[in-house]
């Protein structure tokens, strides 16, 4: 959406036409919300903006057939290194030599993905934040092999879509999640030890630290399975790092399929 809205030609690729229809409808609804604010005094200009944006967007279920004419590929599929690497290996065969590959991963090592291709120097991370149309930040990740030219291109692209890029080396969690995930896990440990209730911890962090959500509200919003996947991955990389220690309570909730807002129950219950 943000790429198409800023004048870029975009091909959105997914596994089925059904998913793509749902995605396109979601983008259309999101654009309507954006234009209500952006063009409050000029609905005609808003309608034109939506029309123009959607004109820049086409869809496909065949990534290999469309990648031959792209300058930048941004992957945002399931947070699984094996699956991502398979995709990148395939696309690497069909993409032009100049095409830059980027992953929107929030927790996996960019270097390991780059190594699945023959374009390690044209590979980096572009970590956008949810909801992407609203959130201004993009983390631009540079691996030891990412060329300066590639890095600058990714920074320029981030600015061109109206975001504020920050740069980080390929370290677990980059900047935001490296600080945020251990903070959320420490909140769970505080609760596990019986030092404070989850409700009081959430209130304390909202009123005392000025956070919009408490750690348990945020965990439920992110998805407990996603948080568990991240911490398990980091723990396997650095098993002696206490910040990356798994949580028995989090593991239990995931096992019970209580994954947060998306399943109706996590640390809290949702109607």
C-alpha cells in the first residue's frame, strides 16, 4: 500500500487468488481511512488518490514469473527461515542481476537468508512496523556482505515511501525488538514469580513509562506464538543469555492454542 501510494509500481504476490482478493480489499479499505484524514476538505482529490494508488498495484500467484521485471523484492511471508530461504533460492534464479532482495523479518538473521542466494551484496533487511500505513519507522539492516550501494538504495526507498529509516547491523531483533521482546519476557517472569499481577504490570507501564499498551496487552496483540517463536530462536543462538530464556507460562499458553487477540484468549480474554 505505502509503495503504491508513493508512486511505485507494485506486484503483490501471494499463494492464492482468494488471499489476494482479500488483501486488495484490505488495502482499499485502509486507503479510504487514510484519505478521510488526508483529504478531509477535498473528497474528490481523495477518490483520485485511491484510484491512482490502486492503478499502481497488480497481483499474482506466481512470484517467479513477475520477478524478472522488478528492482526490489520485499519478502513478508511466514516467520520461518527454511520457508523464506526456499523462496529466495527460487527467486534468485529468475530475478535480474541488479535486483535487490530484502526481508521484512522481525527476528531472523538476514545473513542466513542472503547466504541462500548468489546476491549477498544485494541483500538487506527492511523491517516495517504494524500498522505499516501509520507507523513511520523502518529498520534498514545491513549484513557484513551488503554493499554500500544496496544499503543506500534501501534507505532511499524507505524515504521515498514516506518512512523514517534507522540503520542497524544484523543482530538478533535489530533495534526495536532487541529491546522490546526481552522487556515483554521480563514482564512475564515478574508475573510468573508472583511479584505483581499482569493487570498491575500493564497499568504500571502505561502510566509510569507512558507506553500505549502494557507488556501483556502487547503480547496478546503481537501473538503469543510469534513471541515464543522469536524467543526460542534467540535462545538457540545464545543459550546462556538470560534475556533470551524461554518462559514456561508462555509455552503453556501457546500449547493450549491461547495465542492472544487472534484466538480470543491469551493472557487476557477477548469477546
